[in-house]
């Protein structure tokens, strides 16, 4: 099952990489302003949010296979329609929303891999699937740059949507999941689980809000700041993906050595400091490119760690629901991030100093939230351990197993003297069912 998911991930990942790398540049080529590009991206993210929420819940009922087969052909259609009449702003916004609404290419593989992996292999399988996503990004970004230059941007975008349609071929081999008609009982979460759920949703939302600028507009940033060519931009994006893919294969060793909590906290802290330094890095295109790659690597290798760590605390039967809710919030935040980009773009000029400062503030908030959540988890774990010990002690007493100290007197006559020696021995005895038994 996992290899089929990975095959689908590879094909649809190539399609996404082609499309993501070139679409905003296609709009720039057609003289579309940053404000319109930002708003169109916001509509796309709103579509992702509502579509992800709906289809994650639907997939619990009809299965992952049927959900992918239903949505991906429609996603392909709107991806092609999005390339037409881009000068008509209303049309661009509407089609962008629908294109995002039917895009289940990210959430379905993620849920499926976690669902079909046991606890020991969950992080490894998630890392492999994530590495495939990044590998397709490397191939896709390099390919987009080469094909965009030789064939043109529009034909390459059409080709990417054809590939998206072809990607559903391995999905036909997915097993048909029998869906139970019995209504599931709601599982009540203990305090530790509720705390982790809140952290899972809040941290994902903050990172999406902070990273949305880079996810959606990395190509535009390089074009505006340094006037990089299409090939140069896609090369930087490809190097980011390649570096992350190589690093993610070994990132699980960090968690084995230092644990999830410390690793995640240090990564978030490092990214926060890096973003606040971006206005300084803008003075040199090479330094800025290296900082961009480093930020990309750090924040992306943390994603599988964060998901596996958080979801391992939550009931398996509700993983898709929680993932769908997180996916919804994350894309709402990305939509807000895109709108922020649009609002900071006036008269064709974007205030990147202010943009990086705001992004850094959200990364800082996530770092502090992470520290607070881990502290609360530690305290709750400590409290639960104490409660468990007290409960066992109470059960022990209720069973009547109380230990009492008894005194036994023995004597023996000394061989050398005629006097009698008396010795006192202390023994622990246990009262059980009204009888004394000597303890060991």
C-alpha cells in the first residue's frame, strides 16, 4: 500500500512543482500586478481550506481511493481553466478558488501514510513520503526552468496538468476500504490529548501564516529583488528542495538522539532568528539565496516530526478529521498571508522589510507557543504519573494488603555458659484475609 501512495505522490508532486514554479511568473509575464497575484493566491488558499475540510471528512466515509478519483480530474480541469483570461480579475479569482477547492493532492497521501504505518515505522514512512515530495520538487523545478525556457511557460503549465490527471493511475490499485455504517462513538480526550490537539492546530496555523509568504511568493520575491531569470529562480527553488530531501532522510536521527521536543524547539528558534535577519541578507543576492535555502530546509524537515509527534497522542480513528481541521486552519492562514502580501504591495512595489518583520513575528509566536506547550505536557505527564501511583496505592489498600511489623522472641542456651541468651527478631508480616504470613 505504501509504495502505491509513494508512486502517486511522485507523479502528482511533479505536476505541482511545475505548476507552482511557473504560474506566478506566467501572471507576471502577462503584466499582472503583485496585488492581484496576492489576492488570487489568497482565493486559491481559501479553496484549499474549505475543500480540505470537506474532503478529509468525506474520505472517512467513502475511503481515500474514491476521494482522490473524484477530486483529481476536476482539479485538473480548473488548473487548465485558470490559465485562460487571466486579465479578467473576477474570473481569475473564481477559478483560483475552485482549483484550490478540489486540490486533495497533499492531504490524502499524508493521512494515508500515517494511517497505514505502525508506530515504529510511522516517522520513517512519513519521512520517505516527504522526501519523495521534495525530490519531485527538485526535478519539477529544474524541469520547469528548462521547459519554460525551451517550450514556453504556458505549454509547460498545460503539460503539468496533464501529468496531474495521469497521476491517478496508481490510485486504481489502492485497496477498497470498507466503510462501517455504524456511527462511531465520540472519543473523549484526556487533558494531555486536548493540550496536544490545541498545540497541533495552533502551531500549524502560525507556521502557515509565517511561511505562506515564502510558499506562495518565493519566485516573485527573487524576481522583484534581484530580477533573476526564470531558470535562476527555479534553480534556487530546486536546490532548496534537494537540500531538504537529503536532510529529511536523516532527520529522524535527531529525534532519536535529542527527542522530538528539543529538536522542534531549536529548529523553530533557528528559523525565527533567520527571518529577522532577512532584510540584512537582501543586500547580497547570493547570501539571501543561501538564507532562503536554509530556512526552507529547517522548516520543512520539522514538518514530519511535528505531525508524527502530535498525531501520535491522538486517537487513530480521528486522525483524518483532525488532519482535515488542521489543513483548513493552515490554508486559512496562508490565505491571510497572501492577502498580507497583497496589502503590502502598493503601486507595483512590495515592502519586503515590513513583510519579513511580520513573518518573523509569527515565527517567534510559534516558538513561544511550542515552549509553553512542551512545558504543559511535562507538568501534565508528571501529574498523571503521581495520580497513577496514588491510584495503585489505593487499590493496594482496598485489597487488604497492609504490612505490619511483628516482634518474635527466640532464645537459645549458650554452650560456653549456662546463661540463657534472648534475641529479638523483627519481621514484616502481611495481613491478608485475616491471616498472618511472614514476609520475605
